[in-house]
C-alpha cells in the first residue's frame, strides 16, 4: 500500500486512542496521540509551577517554547525533552488544565508544526481534535468518533480507577463537560467534524467491532 495518513478526531474519551492503536498495529503505522502532546506541555508547566490553581504564567511558558522538544519513542509514548512522561499526563489534575493551554494559538502553532513534521512521511495514525480539519486537511482517510458524555465518562472513570487514581464519577463528568465546551468553542481550531470525515459511533460498539468497521472503511476507500 502507498504511504498514507489516517486522522481520528472526536471529543475526550470517545475511543480515539484505542482505535488509533488498533489501526496502527493493523497497518504497521506509527501512532501519534496529539492530546498527549498538549498534556505533556501542561504537565511540564505544572511541574515548573507556571500553571495551577490561581497560577497562569503564560509569558514564562511561551518563553520556554524554543527549549521544548516533543517526540514519541518507539512504543509511541510521548517524550518531552527526551524523557517519557506518559504516566502522569493522564491524571485528572493535568486534564483540568490542558484545555486552557490548548486554546492558546501560540501553543497550538507549536504543536501543529511538530505534528506536521511527525506525520509528513505518512504511515501515521494521528488522533486529536483538529487533525483532519487543520493539521492534515488533505489526509486520505479521516474519521470522526462520536459517543455520549455518559458513555465517555464511564469509560474515563473506569480507566482512572484501574490506574489507582482516587476520583469520583462526578469529577470526571464535570471535567469532560468543561473540556468539551472549551475545545468546541475556542476560536482557534475548535473541535469540528472535518470535511469528508467518516463518522463512527463508539457508543455501543466494542473496540474490536469499531476497529473492524474502520478497517473496512479504509479498504473500501483505497480499493
Ligand atoms: O485527547 P485528549 O483528551 O488526551 O486531549 C487532551 C486535551 O488536549 C483536549 O481536551 C484538548 O484541549 C487538547 N487537544 C487539542 N487538540 C488536539 C488534541 C488535544 O486541543 N489535536
């Protein structure tokens, strides 16, 4: 098969990463989780105490951008300045602040430039909010994943509990609702269904069924 890019967009916990991982494995592609890139920057800012409760030192964070390099290792884990930081970035603490960082154009431009570099050679599945609309609008295969906020909350809540995080269902629900709102109403690259995207619902589908459906769609499109 010729090199190509698969984009997957959708709201938080709509099943993007699971589908992306499955497709990456099936096609032997690299998986780039663009949300992990925003989460890594957020975690870094929090560690430096530039971001947190009543603290938003955006100018300082902007001045650090030229010193920050985001990458993915061979297992597709995000790295910031050469260090894997996968575990911490999935916490509810980071989730509370990530959309505040992600709505700023200066950080978006930084991420989009890097995402384009990482994906330019093709053979990549990239998931996020603006991948099919802004980062790779000409991608050959675009998916848009949908699921209700209740199903997404239940999924995220179970994931966090399994990791041992102490969180309530309500906290997770409120965080998703807040991020949905910020991500879909921001001025720069809001979450939208990209033109020509294939809409898949992960509402009731098992991840295996969803993957099979997506592979089927890709094979139809490329035959
Ligand atoms: O996908 P995930 O939930 O890990 O993304 C975390 C946050 O990163 C989102 O809520 C959103 O604010 C931001 N994001 C974004 N654009 C992307 C990917 C993620 O704005 N392409």
